[in-house]
C-alpha cells in the first residue's frame, strides 16, 4: 500500500492507496442493543417504514 500524509487545516490526513496485503488480523466493531448507534438506526428504520406506508399527511 502507498501511504501519504499531509496536514490540512491543522489536522493530519493519511491516505492509503493500492491493494491491501492479506493479513491474519480482522478487526470487527459490533454494536449491541442499547448502544446509541443501534438505537438511532432502529428509530430511523422504523420511521422510514412508517413514513413509506402512511397515507398522505398534510402538515401545516
């Protein structure tokens, strides 16, 4: 992988390009029930389903 590092507006930005080499290490992030991201995802999914199946509503 080719790695370049630059400073942009006081922040360090690292860009890696190319094909990653296979490794034996896999990092997985799992969010369980009660995690704020999980709650937000579930709420968004439910609101989307309700909105898509609700009759047209006119809100003033």
